[in-house]
C-alpha cells in the first residue's frame, strides 16, 4: 500500500526517518492524547464532552480505511489487498472503534491486547518508505496506529474496562479465528494478509523468527507471551475481588 501512495503523489514533505522529529512528535502526541482522555474519564466519567471525543476518535479510526481506498481507486492503484480491511491494524482499528462506541468488556479486551501487543510495534517502528510530516500518509498512518493505542489505554485505564479472568485465552483464540479468515482470503485472492504468505519485503521482526512457515508459529508464541505480560498488572486485582466475594 505504501508503494501505491508514493506512486499516487502523496509524498510532499521531507523524508521520514524512524526516531526523527516527526516520528517522536507522533509518539508523544499519542501519549499525551491517551493521558488526557484517561484523566478526563476518571475525573468526569460519563460527561457529554468525553463521549463526543470517544465517538470522534472512533470515526477517525473507521475513516482511515475508506479514505485510502477512495484515493487508491481515483489514482489507479486499488487492489483487493488495499480494498479489504483485513490487515491486522485494520481489524484492530475496527475493534477499537466499536469499543469506543459500545464500551463492552470483550471489545475492550480485544482492543487492549491486540492494540498493545501488535499495533504498538507499527507506532514505534513504522515501516514508511517515503516522506513524513506533513504528507497525508503521515497522518493516515499515525492516526490509524496511534488511535488504537489511545483507545486501548483509555478503555482500560480511563473507563475501567479491565480484562477479566481468562481474557488472554479469549483474545488469543479470537486471533486464531482472524488468522484463519486471513489465510483463506490469501488463498482465494493471492494476498498476504497477516504476512501468512510471506514476510514483508521491507524487513521486520519476522526476519529473526525463522523461514516460512515456521515464523508464523514463532510469532504466535511471542504474541501469547505478550498477551500474558499485558495481563499481569490485573492479576492482583482479580485475586482481591475473588477473596472479597468469597
């Protein structure tokens, strides 16, 4: 998709560099927005202004995908892999948007674990082969990734929708459903959703996890470990609630 954006003429700014000023600014902005929403939710839960911000963030997360599809169609580089919102970050963004509009524990769990275990890598180590701020793709990329992180932290730390008992296995099991769907679509149209058909050409963590298809299993184990680590902060609270109910 990035190559198509380049060909479409979206690059109008200085070259992007991981760790550069525009990258640091995007990460810092993500953290500040998340902190602001968390504090707002804790001090004024249920306020109309907070609800408006949640819906606005959900709209931004949902709107990134059709915006890219529209531009791809108008500029002639639309493919099924661009048109279908089946990349991991697309799915995580959809879950985050749904959780912001309908705050339910399962949706919050999916946003928290999928967002912080997966999408955060895209925020901290973006694979961008073009220019940064103020190109349109810069905003598309960091809204799509940073917005998921903001939603995940806000839902859990702000709204208090903390993961329940068994959350790790729930979200891991649903991740297998996603991977199965992605694999079937890859077989049908020759795409590479979830990098199940091959590693990304730009270089990534997958390069250190063995050849295809073994890196898929390695990545699954790492994902399960990360889910578990993300769940650790809630163990004490669950034990306390269980003892209080006994």
